[in-house]
C-alpha cells in the first residue's frame, strides 16, 4: 500500500496530538496498522474456512472386523472403510513423497487386545505427483485400512482411536475422525467382495 501525503494530512488533522511526530514515523505507523489489519482479516478467514471444512468433510468412516466369533489368542483385523465423495481423494498411509498428510490411526491402549503391526492400506492407487515431485498413493471413492491385532479375551471389547488424514480435490483439507466401537458388534468384512470392487474401480487384473 502506498501512503500518500493526503492520507498523512488526514491523520494529522484527526489526531492533533501526533502532529509533532515526523512524517516518516507516521508513514511507518500507518504501514504497521495496515499489516496488522490484513493479518487479522487473514486469521479470521482461515478460522472460518477451517470451521466450514470441519462441518463438511467429504469422508465417512464405517468399521468391520475380519472374524466375528473370535476367542482369546485369535488374530483378527479391525477394518476401516472410508466412503469418499466423488471428485475427492484421500492419501494413503505409506508412500515415498514428502509433503501430503498421510492417513494415520492412533489407537488407545487396551488390556483386551494387542496391536500386532502398523495399519495396512488395502490396494491404494499409486502415481507420480508433480506438485510433490514423487510417488504418492491415494484412494478415490472408497478406501480400506486394516489393523491386525490379537484378542486377549472373549466377549465385549471396545476400541477407541483417532483417524487423521488429508482429503483433496482442487483444494486439500485435513480431517479427524473419532472412533469408539464395540468389536463384537461390528459386521464381518467379506474380503473377496471388497477386493473385487477395488480391482474393478482401478481396472486392475487380479493376480491369481
């Protein structure tokens, strides 16, 4: 912003007590005020955009389990299915490029089960991203992540976790989903049906 002589005169007329301040100092004060004003406007814009984004995240999570009649000592997989709005995509949990926010599942510790390994992304689509200058893995329309665990008892077992990631189309936004589910009440996941949908979506040939 260019500070004109007329602007200085206007400020001096309205504020007689600063009339004795040198011209250059008045210019500096006005420039600082302008920067602060723009900073506040940008801050409130970001807060508003973030609030809108949190209320309109184009991702819905549902959960399933790989084995329903489990007993103590059984290995099962807690399955996270994401439904992604058309035109959007979610970054996977592992890829080479630095920059995009990877999908994560942070599980609250429990005496009822033990997490065996890191979360597994099931059949993401890999491609070279020119923006990030590297290979990335994404999901479109649907995504599935599997978390292997060993059950320590039978009956009611609850799992609490936080899912975080990044969903994009022309713009990107982070998302955060709270998980609080009873494992014994989750539906059984049919891997064959899910895999068939994944291969059909990406026009892949399934390896026999």
